[in-house]
């Protein structure tokens, strides 16, 4: 298999994570003593990814100044600068030289997902697009009405909990998907999925049974920081933790 390449989406303004992102871009906000993006890059290197493109926009110069060419972490880094926000999938259309298969992930995700195995399964399947999903129980904060014919109440549930599978913000992607993404316009993951489903294209989902957290919100960020002594051995190698 050719050297593996990842795209890390790090162009957001981090508004959900304020006040931590008032002075720092979200990828540089530290978890314990490591920036979020550095944890991700260390994981990618451990899983055999030799290069990565970081999609940047807000405070791009700070991110480039910290990570440089990636030599410190044994990964070759390049940067794709958005002149305007392009959503989650839009940045892929302005990146040059993407390989036939590559990983795409949000820059605010911490997980113990084996990126190596996930990517290899995608490639061997021949899929156009593979999503890493995880099971979640989502509480509903309201009483739910099940309404039958004629507006008659058929059933009632007080604050039910819904079982669902959610996207982890980690994807394995074939270059064949790029024509579905408009050039120079904001285009989100949701829009791409609707387009592929409508066209009858097969999108695969692989369920991860492990740790995952989107740390874009202050409560989740604080939770990860408090749990870091226990999480670090799961997310990083002994060398990285040490």
C-alpha cells in the first residue's frame, strides 16, 4: 500500500469552545500539556500515516508557526488555506495532489479508533466513502407525543432515551467523491451524504466500540482534561505519554 495521507479539518473559529478559543485557535487549545491537534498527529504517525494536509482558516498563521513542516513529529505537513469558510467537505476541492484514498477527520476529535485498521478496511472494500460511527444513547429533554389519526394521542413517553449511531467525524475517502463537491463553495458533510444517497451511491459505515469525544464544547473539553491521566494511555503510545 502506498504511503498513507490524512486531511485534518482545522479551519473552524471554535465558537462553541469559547472562552478557550478567544486567543488560541481551537487546534492549539491544550489537553493537559499537548495541543489537541498534536495529539491527533501523534496518533496518525503511530498508525502509519506519512503525510497530512491541514485545512486552516482562522488564525492559520499560529497553527503553521507551531507545527511547521511536521518534521518534529515524523510526518510531512502541508497546509490548505481557505479564503472563506468552506464547510467540512468543501476544502477537499481546493487541495492539490490528494492520493486515490485518504483519511479525513475533524481537528477536535479525540478517539482510540485504530485509524490504520479503519483505513485499510475502507481501501479493501472499494467503497467511495466510509464513515466511522459510534453508538450513543441520546436523551430527549421533553415529553414525546405519538400522535395518531385525527390528532388523537396514541402514546406518550416522558423524556425517552433514543439509541442511535452518530458520525465520529472520521472518514475514509476515495478521490472519486471529489466531483460531487462544488468548487469554491461551502459544502458540508451532510450535503455530501444527501447527494450520494440520492444518487444511489453506497456509503459504508464502520461502528467503533471504544472511546470517542468531540471536544468542541467547554463541558466536553473540561471532561477530557480531568480524565486525561486515564485517557492518555489509551490515546497515545508510551513514548508520547512519557
